C-alpha cells in the first residue's frame, strides 16, 4: 500500500516536473509510455534489452565464478592472500572507465572486450566478499568433518557451501547492481546495440523521450530480478539463521 | 609426530607423547604437554583428569589426529573407526538433528537411527535445528552422531562441562549404557572427578601444565557396582595425585 503510494507520488512529481521543464528537458510520463510502446511494437526494445541482459548475465557469471575461486583461495591460504592482495588493491582503485577503455584498445571493439571489462570491474568486489567468507569458515566444523571422514562432496555441500552462501548472496546482490550499470557504459562507448547504445543515440539526438523509454524498462527488469530472484535467494540461504540466539 | 598402526593384540590405543610445544606469535615456547604414556585395551574406558588448562584437550586432539605437531607416537589400529564428541557439540546449524547424525553415518538405517535417538531422549527433537536445543540436548545429538558411526574408539572431550548436575548424571548413565552395549574403547577427558570415577575402568591423572602423567589409578569394581565409599576413596586418591 505504502509502496504503491510512493510510486504514485513519483509519477505525480514527474508530471509536475514535466510541465515546468517542458517536453525537451523532461517529457511527460504518458509521452514516454507511448514511445516505449512504439519501440516495443517494432521489436527494437526487446532486442536491445535482450542483448544487454545477455551481457549482464555473462559478465555476472564470469565475475562471480572467478571472484569466488580467487576469494576463497585468498581467504584460506596466507601465501595466496599475500600474493593477490596488491593486485586486488590495484583493481579496486582502478576506475571502471579506465578498464573499459584499456580493454577496447587492447582487445578491440568486440564482445570479449565488453564482457571482460565488465567482469574485471566486478571481480575484485566478489573477491573481497568471498575472501571474508572463507576467513570466517568455522575451523571446528572442518575438524568435525575430518574426524567423521565426510567425503569431499559432502564437505562442500553440507559444511562449506552453507557457510559461504550468505557471502555469495551478498556478492551477487551488490555485483548485479554494479554489473548492469557498467554494462551500459561499455555499450555506450563501444557497442552498436544494447540499452547503453540506445541511450547514446538518444543523447546525441537530445531525445529525452527515447532515452527514458529505454532506460526505464531496463531499470524495471533489473529491479524485478533483484526483488523476485536475488532477495528470495538470499533469504533462502540464510533461513536457518532466523530465530538463532 | 608419529602415528603407528597396532597389530591384533589386546591394546586398542597406545599413547606415548614425549612433549607438545606451542610457539607463540613472537616465537616463544609454551610447553603444553610433557611425557604422557598409557594404553587402553579393547572395550576399556579411560578417563584423563587434571587441573584446568593442564593440556587435557590438547592430549585428546593429538589422539584424534587433529594435532600432528608433537614429539612421540599415537598407535591405534588402522581399521578402527574413530568418533569424537567435542566439548562444543559442533553440529551443523543448518541441518536438523536427524540430518546431523545421518551425514556422519550415511549408511544408518531408519530404524537404527530412530532407536538411537530414542535411547538418548531425542525422539521428539529429530526435526529440531541445533539453535532450538539446549546444550545438554545438543551434546546428546553429538553423542548420537558419534555412536551412529559404530566407533571402535570413542573420544569424549569434557562432555559434562557447563551442564547442571542432573543433566550431567543422566548423560553419564547414557554413556555407560551405550559404551557397555557395544564394547567401545573410550577415552574421556574431564574435570568432573565423580563422572570419571563412575565411567572409567582406569583414571589417568595429569599434573599441572606442562602436563605429565602423575598417576594411573585402576578402578576394579564394575560400573554402577561401585559403592559410595569406594567411589569416595578413588576420588580421594585422584585428588592427592594431582
């Protein structure tokens, strides 16, 4: 109820803003919806949305997989941590834009560079979170599993995974929001399709209606993924903690 | 460190520790254990007692194979199945009671599991998660997990610590029943002299840290057959040896 009211207030403010600023700077919600319907009808909206989501998915999976493996190794082994830490600090402090431009220059204006650059921006973040997860693993449970000779698969599934799951979920949640924002920049700079590309076109034409018609549904899809997929997953992996003393 | 394999003789466990040293953060030596040597025959229950912090748990960890940095040797049969009841129950918090037992003993049948849980008074808690259990119940789950693997050698680390007298007494009785029914060689580490005397065939008394074996006191009477006077006499002997 309150959320609906909040959305209503948002659209009301938008409408008032549109009337004050004029259609060139801020088109009215109804105009944006009309344009959105046109783009959807032509199929262009779904094509560009689909391309961007594929890039988000590929970069996200790549970054989480690499970040989880490296983060786990750094959290469990001191030598790996000491070796990897300077690289981690460097990557954490390297601006996303620098990584993107370097990737395009070194690899070329292609999908490998685009997805690789996005993944490289997320990997250090995933490493930091999973490294904390690996550091917080309970050594007492490790010993218990060793004494009772748990097979490797049982240890991974029933001892390690549940301890790392909240960290993985946190990395996934923060990662998704980071990845989709960087994908738009990557597309804006060096791709000929995707939501970022369309936003670039709209910017060059100073077409605010087109810009919002592409930006809003994309934000909506990412919010839906966050609310209906990531958050329930996070709740599921942490449900055994509920009610814990 | 030296882990040896015993042959088919009567001894089920031989402990022969020369020393155990911890190195501090700045390299300083902390002697945890001195010379400790004893043996347990098949089905024998040994209790290790000693002052707080003398190194009892360190000794148990060495016997369990969890600490390999020591001078000396631990000998037990290669084929022996080992189970440990840790001082902290060390249950998987995301698994219920039944799953915690089943994960350690995947081959256990439904009937055997139900009977084991019932014996330990856990029948109505089988679907409870560890956070829903009291410490006494959690220790029983840890004991059920240990018994479910059909151990030849059972190690118990302070199983009665932090329990009220009645709960601790019940747990002693249950351990006596389980160990006697299955002929399990058992090493118990405890500061509870009364429980040690009730449970053990032989009590090993450790000195102050670094612990050395100060005395070996055999208890000849059968468990539960010990008169209060005899128990008090053994307890007195243990106290004077410490």
